[in-house]
């Protein structure tokens, strides 16, 4: 499961996991000959590179140059994972160009080359005159770009490797660029080892991956290696399948070979153990049934001239004909596909572009977080929906979903559809302007959940691209929090887009979400929802804090959508429920001696002792300050009272809860657990569980957002948490994969990924960590707060402590956008707003610095009437804007 669920035997140490356009230079025309592309200095994109860890504009062996922004690494490349992603395929190896066995869902099989819902290859290896790249020829530098990666190698022949996945095609492309100072012909060997298997079943499920995986066959035809797995596994309800993978180039090989091996320098293969962490590095799993092949080319090189050969790994779960189509599409024009990929990524980069002169690290994290979201997009077809009951069953499918598209939660082990992950990610995605995938993610959740759960309203938790639902059916405990969160994700997207059609499409399901909770998950009728939530640990009560918080927010959001649709009955029902819950919340959940909120209530050891607060110091204690409620006639504000929020946030900033890179999963303090307390104590409450000093990107995001909701943008407040997530993504002393925000930061109880076996790591890229970067910057610091569903937009920036300016451009709102700039010069606050194509009533303003008062306000050079509104962020100056371009000046005392 993806919740902060207790570790399974298979998970070992890494399972502390939460549940939870720049200008371009025209490219020089490439010249083709004999299937080999000669790229003189084919500059695909021109721009500035982000100078981190020796980052420079790329020019690998005179090959394709692709860079508006890049990050490079030169150390411990064999210990780092590489990743390239497209919406129909992805590939993971290490940063030398080799392919260690990786991942734990199917132990050692989650890396390599994939196209949802199947794996294609364990790896692809290149040898030059008998010397294998990455082993005999050392990798010198690995570079992450926007939508591609590159590896530079040493040697007499300069070699550069560029990997990318074109969107819309089920294939990965690898460009190998060679350059020699003297004319010569080199022998190029290309090894490929297949592993055709579905993403489900897994290693420990019933049936298991071993039962599901059938032997592959290999063949050579028309210049390519062709691998295939056909048949029907022997367990009940298994279906016949025909998986295929092609490997080759448009250049004709001079030789080929087939064998059970062909893993380049990784022959003979070291097999991963079933459990444990020895050996630290292996090449295949115990369930592997792949086969291998080799293609050999004679490549002539002219002195000082580079030559690029493109290779494709294409596949399909629809047999050879479908694979042939994908293979031909990929090799039809690789350079054009790379240009298209980078143009698309430049478009993403151009949206929500920010200028943060006081925090350049955070500015760069915004840039890469947008790319991380784009790298997370996945799509699958013909999902056969079935409830596999946490791997204990394999029934016949209840139906089929033709197409699903979503933000994959994490790579390599979670690149599939989740409820809670997608709901948190939605906030980052709307701030980044990535509306379409957010809509598609929510649609997929609705469609699958309704089919799986017979329209009960319950949201499925974890859906594999095969259509197997691991957790979240009516028959399972489910995760209450994600059913409660779903309406808020819909409402947020509606407010940012003004898309009433989408609201109408999702409205019925959103209402049924909350009706399900009250019908099925409040057996004692006390109004506090029961069931599992983001944290699942021993000793927790039946009713969880985060489910309660998100239910409160969800009720207000459903009421808001109902009001816009004139559905008085639902509006009144949701409002009444919300008012009741809010009125009783503080008295029930606040624990004064803990200086925080209970994680859960209802003592599981004493069912008669109803509503007993249980305090365990989990990260979910921050959610009352993180989740904002929209209430008619009031400023939007979190569920927590300001007084308690201040106390709780002060407490969470202390070393009991916060480490170098952010918020712990479970803080330290007195405990009756035999593991004891390894850290300081900040309160006297004796917990029944041990601390878990693992800093997840999500936990840190929740804290960053909570701090911003209360205007706490100081260096010891929000900036601690935005910096924490930015560093694990961008700091070369910390990162594993440059530019990719991982699931877990290096933590006292969760060592850095780079030092752990490849099959025992947390995710190299986790989507929801972007929530703690994009939402604080775009929504809180720049103050962009749209309510396009009601035809309104407010832009009320707040400058972080010690900073004089924040600015953002091309922030998408509906079909238009807004540019924002806020600055403090002496005793004058200034907000500049430029609106493009947004038909709405605008309010602009600023949050006053602490202790400041207003001397005068002018709009576009004229004295303006204004309102002073006290919010949880502070005192806001609000002024009605008059046109598409407004300049607000506030003189301060």
C-alpha cells in the first residue's frame, strides 16, 4: 500500500512511506545517411543552464545539445538511479548506463524499460570495440534535462548517450553519439535482455509474480531483436496475453546473436535474494524469465565529425503488430521527437515561471517541480478492474476502463494511480497550470472507483495499470481520508479553471463521497469518521485526525459547489454537517499538555472509552493547520483556531519534530515503546509508539503549507520546509538523481538512498513533494487565489521574511493567465498585476508586514479606497482592480 503503513516483510528498511516558454534557437538541419544521423552541432534548444554541480550547456561528443536548464553530477554515478519518462513508457537504470536490478514490488524488476502496464527489458548495454560503456569505459558525467538525460563517457572515441521517451509512443529512444579525432571504423555491440511481465501480480501476492511470469522467447528479424511472451498463466482467472518488445536502430546491423544472457558487462547475472540486503547490487530477480540478444554494427567515423545513432526499445501488450507500429513511429524521426519533447517541456517551464531574488534555490525548485510533475504523467489502456484484496485474491474483472491517465505517485515502485497521492498532487499541479492531467487523474479515480465499488462513493486507494486494485474496495478497510479529500481536489480545480462542465461532471461523485463516509464510516454517529488514513500505526484509535480535517474541508467544498449549482438540499446538508464538526473540533481533538492535536481518538484497547484522544506525534497532527476551509462570508482559513495553530506550529518547528530536511514522520518524546526515545522531548505525554525520524517530502510539504496559511513565512518557519524539499531535489551534496525530488530525505531513521541496495530504496522521484514547493510560492507568497467558479480572483501577495521581491508570470487561470510582482522598497509595498484572457472580477492587495499600518493606498497612480481584512495570514489590504493591468502602491507607517 502507499499509505504510511507499517512495514511488510518484503519492504525492509525503506517502507516508512507515506500513504498516502523560453526563446529557442532554430535547430540546424540534420543530414541523414544510411540510417545514421549526422548532427554537426545540432543545437535543439538554446538557453541558460542551471549551474549546479558543474552543470553546463550540453555538447556530448558533438551530439544533440538540449538545454534551457540542466543539472549534472560526476560523483558516484554507479550508485545513482537515472530516470526518463514519457506518458506511454519510461526507463530506469543507473547513471553510468548500466541496469542494476531495482525496486521491491517485484524485487529487482521495477527498473529497466517499461510501457504501462508491462515491463519490456531488464536493460540495454553498449560496447565499443569490445569495451562496455559504464564498466570498461567510465562514465564521466550524468546530466538531467527537462525531459531527457545524458551521459558523457571518457575514451579515445568520445561517446555521449542521450535518453528520452517521446510522449504518445510506447517506446524509449537512446541516441549514441560517437566522435573520433582520427578516421576509423568501430565495432558497436548492443546487448538487450528482455523481461516481459505485467506490473501485477507482485512478489508476495497470491498469485505471485513468479506464477504470472512466463518464459520469453527471442528472435531476430529485419534488423531488430524481437522478444515475446505469450500464453496464459495457470492460476484461476488468468487471461491469455501476448506481450512483445522490439530493440533496434534504423542503421542496419552487420551481425546478431541470441542467447539466454546478453547483459553486456552484467554477465553472468547476480540474482537478487528473496529477502535481506546481501548482495548490495544484483542484476536479476528470482522470478526473471527473460532472454537476450545482441546487435553488432560497424560504424565508420570521419576525423573530428560526430555521428549519432538512435536506438529504440518499443513494446506493447497487444502483440507483435502493435509493437511494430510503436517501433516504427519511434525511429521515424528521433530528432524531431526530441525537439517536440523539449518544446513541450519549455511550455511547462513557461507556466508559473517565478522570480525569487531572495530565494534562488526555491525558484529553481519551482522550475524542477513542474518538470517532476510532467515526468510523473502515465497512461494505460484497457484496464481490467478487479479487487485483489491486498494481494490475497485474484477474482474475475468486474469491468474494463478503456483509458486512464494520471500522475504516477513515484518511480520505480509506485508509477500508478493513487487516490491520496493524486489529491495532494492536484494542488501542486493547478499551481503549475497542469490542469488537464489533474482532470484526467480525478476522472480515472471516479470511473474506477464507481466500477469497483458499485457507485458507493468510496474512492479506490491503489490501482495498478493492469486494473488490479490492491486496496480500496467496499470490502476492504479502505482509506477514509482520500474519500474525504476527493471533493476538495475537484473544487480546487474548478476554482482555478472556472470549468463548470468539469464541476458538473464530478459533482455527483463528490457528493456521494461524503454521503458514503456518513453512511458507512460513522458507526457511533459522533460525526468523527472512522477507518484508516494516511498513517497506519499500532495503537491508533478508530477515528483519525486527518480524516476528520479533510472531511471538514470536503463538506465546505461540496456546499460551495452545491450553492453554485443551486442544489439547496445538498448545500444545507453539507453546511449543517460542517458547522457541527467545526463547533466541536477543538474541544475534542486539542491536547493541551501535548501542545498539539491528537492523532486519533477512541482507545482501541478499551472500546467503551469512546472519544479518548490518543497522541502519538505523527505528522498528521499538522493537518488542522494545512487544510483551508471555504466558508461563505468569511475569509478562507484552516480548521485550527489561530491560537492553537500558533502553539502547534511553534512546537513542530522544534528538534523533536523537525530535522535538517523537514518534518519527521513521528516526532520524538516520552514513549512506552521498547525502542525508547532516541531524540529530545518537547512535551510530557507518554506515547505508545516509537518515533520515526524519517522525513518524507509529503510531511515536509504539509508543514510548509500550514506555515504559509498562518503567514509564517520566516527563515525559521516556512522557509525551513521549502528549503528542505528543495535541497533533496537540487543540492548536489544530497540528491541522488539531479532535479528529482525523492520520496524520503536522508534521515536519522531512513538512510540516504544512494547508500542502500537498488532493490531496497524509497522512490527516486515522488510527485506529491511538489505540493510543498508550488503551493507555498504560487498561492501563498504570490497570493494567487482564484475563485473562477464564482467569477472572482484575488491576488494578495505576502513577502517572506527578509525578502524584498517575489514575482511570477504566466500563472494559468482558466483559459488565461496572470502576472504578479510584489516588492517592498523602504516604506512602500507595491503589487503589480497583469491579467491576460481571464474574465473575472479581480481584487489585488498585499499582506502587511508585522507591525506596519497603512498611510495611503493608490491604484494606477490615483488614491484608492481599500479594505483592511484580518485573516490567518495577517492583515490584508484589498482593493478592487479596474482593468487588465493594475499597479497598487501602499505607503506604510
